């Protein structure tokens, strides 16, 4: 009590607030590791020095207590995370990650020095579960604040670090944390990049998760990350694999509007999808865009154009497109023409008819049943040696289309 009275007297005498009961000196209930280096008196060396002039006896006498407080809070921090982790499916953080985390935390909290970069890279590489990622993001938060308050470095960590952090999140399927790496304004010092977004999009592609893809695309827009040709490749493949043409149309417009120069692979998926559902209007527009940036057709885009012409009832023109395509292909790939022709006969007619309105199905089936053989005959007349099994073109025996 006497010590308390004396301290309060000093506070009144020098008009300097001394918070004896402040939570600056108590272990907080939430995020205990944040308190030591954000609020304890030795956080700012200049402030510390100025205070020693008021009462060297007071500061000197309590320094050991403050140091012990920091050690206690570090211990509490580990216990807090261990207890929290025990209730998760993934289990506790791995030993290697905990060791790196404790070393780095001691460096910034107790020693007041920036830990070696190798420790952080080691922590990232050793992440094996969701709790490891929690510790990773917590230490990133601590490092960012230390850089800002002690080293006066306001810039974020570089893009390479952000990319590797995102990869670690994807590796252990901590996708909620992974999405945080795309935030332009974040507390972790991470620099969002399109490379990080691609890691998340590839995860969405692997799991055919169109909803996750939509979330990531919203984050790209919200955080002003530029779309790239590689982004279109991944997005188009997800739309194609999930059979979502409206979504493909939506994002293709977005990429075109953004001025992204699409790759051949993107045009392949885009045109093949349009041909599969029989959207002739879109096929014509896509082909126009493709021809503006690419001189030659791929096997997929060439056959997509042939399918467009068949849908328009132009069998001989469709044969001419395939003839030119065959002439331009390398000798080693010419056998692929026969494979695609057989698919056109075996698979495509039923697929495209399935996507038509009920009242149009019979008309299209009748048209294709006559136009596809006409195209094959035109190819034979032009000297293209093809042997195609036409039995699968008997649409009357399948799904009752002409019944």
C-alpha cells in the first residue's frame, strides 16, 4: 500500500500517468502474444529513456518484474495456442513450427531484434496443418508491427513471401487464411499478387469448386489485382469442368474488357464449350476475337468452327475447314484429325442436341443426320483419307430424339 501511494504521488507531482492496474501489465484474454511488444514500456526506447529521468529508482526496481512479466506472457501464449489447438480436427501445431515460432517470438519480444529470415522460411516450409498456419499468421503480424515500430519500416514483405505463404495455406487446405493473402490492406505485412491468387484458383480447379473461384475473383477485383492470361486459363477450365456456360460467358467478358490477351488454351476451352452447347452466336464472336490475335487454328478451334458450320447447315464449308486444318498440321499430328472426326460423329451430336430447347431438338437432329455424312463425303472427294464409323449417327436409336 505504501508503494502504491508513493507511485500515485509521483504521478500527481509530475503529471505523468502511471497505470498500476492497466492491462499493459496483465496477460490479456485474447491474443496474449500481441501485448508484450505493442504495449509494454520497453516498446519504444526513446520513451523508456525519458521516463527514467523521473524516477530511476522506480524504473530500476521494476525492470526485473517487467522482464518476468514478458516471460510469463510468452509461456501463457504457448499454453493458449496449445489449448486452442487441442479442440481442432487437425490437432496441435507441429513441433518444428512451434520451435520456429517460439524462437522468433522471443527475438522480437524479449531480445528486441529482428529474427533471421531463415527462421520464417523454415516455419513456412514446415507447416503441416491448420494450427501451424495460425501460428504463421500470428508471427507475421508480430513481425510487421516490430518492423514498423522498431525498425521504422512501413513497407510490406515482398511478393515472394506472400506467394509462399499462400502455397502453405493451400497445401494444408487452410483456404480462409489463404484468402487473406489477397487483401490489399492487411495486418500481416503481406503483399497480394496474382501468383498467390493463382495458387488458390488451382485449388478451386482441383476440387471443381466454382463457388471458391467466384470468391477469389471478387477478391481480385476488390483489391485491384490485374487479371492475366494464366488467370483466364484456370477460370475457363473451372467453368468448363463444372459445365457452367453462363459463368464462362460472364468471366470471358470480364477478361476481354480488361484487355487480357488470351492464350490458345483459353480459346480452345471457350470455343469447344460454345460448340458443345450449340451457341452459334457466341462461336462467331469468339472466332473473330481469336483470329485477331492468332493466325492459325488449333485442332480444337478448327473443329469448333466446323461444328458451327454444321449447325448452320453448311456441310461443304465445314469439310473445307477440316481440309485446311489437316494441311497445316504437322505429319505426326494428322492422325488426331481422325480422332476428332470420330468424336464429332460419336459424341457431339447427342451433346449439342441435349442443350437445345425441346421444340428445336428434332429439327437439329434431322439436320445433323444428313449434314454430317455430307461433310464426310466432301472430305473423301477432296482426297482426305478418312474411315469413320457412322453407326453412332443413328440418332433415332438414342434417347428417342427422333421418336
